[in-house]
């Protein structure tokens, strides 16, 4: 049962990931990215990481995808399809490179001796929270600093350049 | 048979599809979408192996990946908005101001 669910979610993730990189219409590609993110959230639930699944839906689907769709609509007038500007480039070398990379990664991880079953119980949210405020407290705080820096930087980059008012 | 190698194949495939997207997309937002695919593949790997080896820190690192992906998307989209305003283009290979 759980294997069937995992296989279905994996198929959903793979098919919509291919849509993300091949669809010509960028808006549809962004919506397929939403499907990928929901599929990965489902896989997190299968792997008994419920908290991460909710964070994934909240942050990725709720915030990042909305932001991406807004950016696509804001720049829509610049992406008018013209015949001399193809939507993608160097397809064959890129396909060869990514297939080669996939083969290398698969060959590196497939023959390793993996355990047949989980060696421990699922990680509880309490244990995750405890890790975040004890062992990992420094990276946790650094991430919040990065958030502030990204927010200030994004506002500074994207704000319109208004001419400075002359001093009275 | 262990379920780990097959699951790893899924995240490898997600990663390779993301690389393909970065190499082929000309639209800057399309490249950003492909980067999100790659970050998701990494987070999926962390959660999978953390589940099988019983490590809570793996989930914490997947959490950090999601947080940093949010920062990356915000800054990247700000750059694209600014680019579309100043250079009147959203195609990554049209921006060649710094190319000699």
C-alpha cells in the first residue's frame, strides 16, 4: 500500500519535473513546479516527516510559487514569443550532460550496501525542535540573519530608483 | 530488497532534470524554477537518509534548504524584476553588458 503511494508520488514528481523544464509557456511551467513541490511534500509524509511536509507546502507552494507567478506576470510583456528567439537552446548537449550526470550518480550510489529497513524509529517533531535549539542553534540563527539580509537586499535591488528630492 | 537505491534514483533524476533545465532555459525565471528542482532533490535526499538512519539533524538540514531556497528565490526574482526594468529583457543570454 505505502509502496504504491510512494511510486505514484514519484511518477507525479518526475512527470511534472519534466514539464517544468520543457513547457514553452512559463506560467504552466511554474504551475507544474507546484505539482512537483506537492509530490515531494507527499513523499515527505510517506517518509514520516510530517512537519517538513507542512513547511514545504507552506513555504514553497504558498510563498515561493506565488512570488514566482507574480514575477512572471510582471515581466509578461517582455516575453512575447518571437520567431527569431527560441525558448530553449543547446537541447542535445544539455540532455547528454544531464543523462551522463544521472548515470554517474546512479552508478555511485546503486551498489552501496544499504540497510533493508529503517534502523530507528521515525524522527519526532520534538527531537527536531530540540536539535534546532541545542546542537544546530548557530546555523539556525545564521539562517535568520540570511533571511534579513535577503529581504533588505531584495528591497534595495527591486525598489524603483526615484530621483532624490532636492534639499530645501 | 532495500528501498533506498530506488528512492535515490528518484532524487538523482530530479537533480539531472534540474541541470537540464538550467542548461536549456533562456528565460531567467525558467532557470530559477530549475534551481528549485535541484534544491528539492537535495532536501528529499536528506529526509530519505535521515529516516533510514534515524537522524533528526537530517530533517533540520532539509528545513535549512527550504529556508535558503526562499531567500534565493526572493533575491533572484528581485534581480529579474530590476533587470526587466533596466535592460528591458528577461532572457539570460541577452544580458551581456559585462562581457568583453
